[in-house]
C-alpha cells in the first residue's frame, strides 16, 4: 500500500514534498521521478517483494507508473504476459500493472481483481492515464484548473501546492446532509475525486481530460439476472471463499479485524479454516451499549484464532490530533473506533482483512428493513405522524428505538432514493436551512448518485454508489493508513457483488430478517450467538463525550472557530443547550459542526 502524487510540470522537490506529506501511507521508502513535462512522487508501504526492486516510481520502456493498491490476481496476469513476451524484474503487482497497460492499454483494468489508484505517464501518447478500482476502496484526488493538473492519494498533499484553494459550497451542504463529502466532490473548488470504476485520461498538450466508466454494476447485475438461483448461490459460496483466500497474499504479517459481528466473524472464520494461529483484533469501550468485546471473544474461541483485545477510551488531545489529520471534514464518529482498532492491530501486523461491504452487498442495514415497513402505509399517514415524531426524545444509547422511529417518520419520502438519502442523513433539509442560511442548497442540488428501480436493490445500489465509497471505505482507508496498515475487503470482490444483487430480495431480507443468505452461509462456520445477534454499528459514545469535553465546548462556543461563516451560531447554540440539558440528543449534529469548525480552524492557522 502506498501514497501517490504528481503534476504536469517539472519540480522534483515539490513532488517529494507532496509525497512526504503522506509518509504515514508509505513509511518504508520514497521516490521521485521527473522530466520536463511531468513529476511523480511516491511513498511505499512494502507488502509484496520487500526488495528495492519494488520501489516506485517504476518505469518500463516509454511508461512510468505510481501505484497504490493490490492486484490479487497479478500472478495469473503475469504468467499470461510472460507468454506474450514480457520480462519482469520484480515480484510486485506494480510491475504487472505497468506491463498490462503496455499490452492491453486502458482495457487492462477490466482484467484486474483488486483495489487500486494509479497513474501511468505514457510518453509516446503524451498523456496521463489514471484509474480507480470498481468500488472506490482506494482514494484518488485530483486538481484541475486552467493549465494545472495535480493528483494525489490525499487532499493534504494537493494543499501543499500554492493553488489558493477555496471551500466548495456544494461540498459543505453534502457534508452536513450525509456526514461525508461524496460523489466527485471534495471540500475544495476545482478539486475532485475520481469516481469508482472510472478511468481518466489527461492530455498533456491540450490540458483537457476525459473520464470514462469502465465497469457498470447495474449492467453486470443484468448479465446474471436470469441465471439459475441454485447455481448462483453455489458461485457466491465459491467466490466468497476465493475472495478471502486471494486477499491473504502477503510478504508481511497479516491478520483480521473481528468485532463479533456477522461480517468480520465470517471473514475471520473463512481464514481460520486453512490458517492456524491466525491473529484477530477487537477493541471495546467501557460504555455498555458500545462494547462488543464479549461477542468477539465468543467468535474467536469458536473459530480458534489468536485473538487480541483491548479496551480504549479517548480524550480531547486524541480527538484534536485526529481531526488535524483529516484531509477534509469527515463526520462519521466511527472513524475513532476504526482508527484505534487499526492502531492496535498495527502493533502485530501490516495487513488486515475487514468485513466492510457486507451490509451493502448482503442487505444488513436497518434502513433496508425500514423500506419494507414504508410500503405498508400511504404517504398521508407519515405526514400525520410527524408532529408526534418531533416530540420523541432520543437517548444516548447507540441506535435507540426512539431514534429509529423518529428518523423513519420525519424523513419519509415516496421516492426511494430521496427516502434512503434522508434516512442516512444527519441534518435534513429543514434543519440545514436553519444551519446554513444563505449557503443552503436543496437535496436536488447536492448530486447524490441515484440508482434505478424502486425496491430493496435500489436502496442497496444507492449505498454502493454513495455511502460505501464516501463514508465506509474512506473511513477505513483513512483510519488504517494513518497507522500504516493496509486493509483488504473480501466482500467487495467484483465477481461476487453482481451475483448477490441479482438474487431475489428474499435472499437478502426474508420477512424482517436481514442478510438472510449470508447468515445461512455462516451457519457452517459460526455459533448461533453471533449469527442471530442484533446488528450494531462500530461506533463510539460521542453524545456523552460532547457533554464532558472542554474541547467540544470551546470549538462550539468560541467565535474564532466560526470564521468560515458557513453555519448559524445561534442555531448551534440552541441545539447545544438542548443537548447539554438532556432535553434532546443532538450528538450526531453537534459532532459534524465540531469537526467542521475544528478542521477549518486548523487549516487556516
């Protein structure tokens, strides 16, 4: 795993500066390359072929690459390329990617099974070829304005250049709506994310770029829609096992996250079948509704792994440093738990597998159940119930029943994409009007990527397009790479996902049981206490922390933290007072404002 950076002019020192800004992503070595047209910088976390032969930037004939990620089928591709006359100097997947591009051009990415973000400088064609993996597991940012083109693994590297970056109004609205900045937006104007499953070609002569989608999930689902269900389930079983096994390739110590939930427990169980004394990792918090260590211990004992556990707490200095390290505001507080878990795991391993993607692919979120409930009553019922829902008091407990009922009624919409986005939201439209005032943009202006259809699959696709890359995968990448840990996600194998989403809805949610098929698969490997337990997100006791934190009070009440002028201080004061007086739980809302204020203040210091 690595950090990549580059731009369309010659400056080795600046390329090195960008790379050093991301040293946590690649502490083992660094390199730069430059000619009169292009400059590349790279930081390496050595995973495969630990020798200097694997260092980057890497060249082959008239092509130069900087690569971040892992291609799990690189050995098969390498064998095919050798048959075609290619010769290799290293045992790395980076060299295979470079040769694959030389052989097959832009179409090479369709052959890759893995996660990636890379840029190839093609000197003959005088362009940069950039690509990001199908689901957005690896981040890829770029700046394009005038005659300047810059790319990097993090915005923090791009901000090292003198580009006079300004805050993007649409990104601010997206953040306060969904708690992350999604789509191709970033917090800065003229800075973008390369969307998952997209290639980008930047013409170095004309300064024009062309983006092209190389893989379409909905088309892939349609290809297998009419297949035999029994055969598809057999393939899902096979691909799940094979996906896990493929992600165990490593020349450094490797382990697995194990929260005690279904997803991470099944991944760990599939590993332990063929690998003894395999290390698994779990953390807990002392507040009861946030502690999952007992379940992780049950799972670990059953599947016989070498299990490592630790209780954590977090304080103001820790939170201050974590927010400082964000390259843009990120409001999912489970970043804290994922960061602490990654920090803990990194003491023993350099690579870890994770259960990310299991909910989106197999149908695990409570919102999917809520869509089933929503079918039973006409829209007028929800409108009539809104005054009652407004008065429901929300407790500090994680995902309390009161929170679910209130969210279900207040943010109902007859359109499934709008309804799902609302249910995933923090500040709904009404609240954002009060929060942002003149800076407010309506939901229709925020550009959440919509899916087709009107059933459960539409809601799942909405999450795959938005929540998964914008929140879940960004969080995991940020938390792990700040600790120089590579995380791999077997549930997001591109062979597995379309098959699962092509099955009838009842294989994901049967009655009101989520993840029906995955639970049936898991019965071969896990005890009933793990399979049948209620779902719990990997979150932290943020509501209680806000009430006790001097840092939060300072950032939410001191005028120096509101110099951005995006939010209404009087509105924040009112909900802060209500939260502190325990009249209502505004922990999620206040956390977003706190992170945004503190992040902005640190950027301007």
